[in-house]
C-alpha cells in the first residue's frame, strides 16, 4: 500500500509538471504530436499504480525520462534553450564549452532513454514474464536497441508524409545524414552503460 501511495504522489507531480510545460509552447501543433508518446507513458504509469507491479526505483526512472521528453515537446527538440539556461547560470554556453554546432538536446534524450529505461525493462522482463536474470538483462538491452530502431523508422515515415518544415522540426536531424544511426548508438550504448553500472552495484553490495 505504501509503494502504491508513493507511486501516486510521483504521478501527481509528473502530471503537474507536464501540464506546466504545456503552457505557452511556441510550437503547439508539434507539441501535441510529441505528447502522443507522453499520453501512452501516462497510461502505463497509471496501470503500474493500479497493479503495483514495479519497484518505486523503476517507476521514478521512467518518470524522469518522460519529463525529459516533456521538455523536448514544449520547444521541440531542435529548439530547447539549454544554452540560454546555462548562460544564465555561468555567463557562457554549453555549445561554446564543447564546440557544438547543433542543438544536442535530442542526443541527450536518446542517451537518457537507454540509461534510464534499461533497468525498468529488465525488471519487467524478470518479474512480469519470469525471465531469469541473464535473460532479462539481455532482453532489456535488446528492447532498447529495437525500440530505438522502430522510433527512427517512425521518424522516417513522418518525413515521407508531413510537410518538410514540420518533419524537420519534429525529427531534429539538423542536416546530419547519420542522425538516426547516432541516436540508436547512443541509446544502445547507454543501455550497456546502465547494465555495467547495475552489475557493479550488485558486486559492491555482496
């Protein structure tokens, strides 16, 4: 019961923050398209509350990732003003620090997808479907890699049917012909990193 209550509190915070980021979006049409994924994630979070079948740690990781997506949805990933935020704090920009010539928020979120969602996926495979630890570990990584590929195919399909400006702003390719491959690599690599971190923590606890 305590676990379910804590999840409900987290969900309420998630809903409030998401609603706040929906206000005054400069790209409302694209924001709504992005939030189709947010709605699906929200339904999943409600399901987990009702069944109480996921650890609070996994629940929190999912919420953190979806909130990163919510930030991207407000401005679209291409225009998230992280340089302005960093300049307000330090007087410089992240692009100057790292020599970036593009907005890399989409890269961060793809990396966060692998890093944050690998563990919840492992837990689902292990506890919902009865996979053994090693099977769940590999299956979670495969899920991250496969779902990243499917998402990139969705973006490709959107490019085929949507207006060019809308597709470009949604996809965030920014002229990089290898954008999809880099995004998939970041997600898969981050999932591997999460796997290694989890294994290291387990070894330390022994």
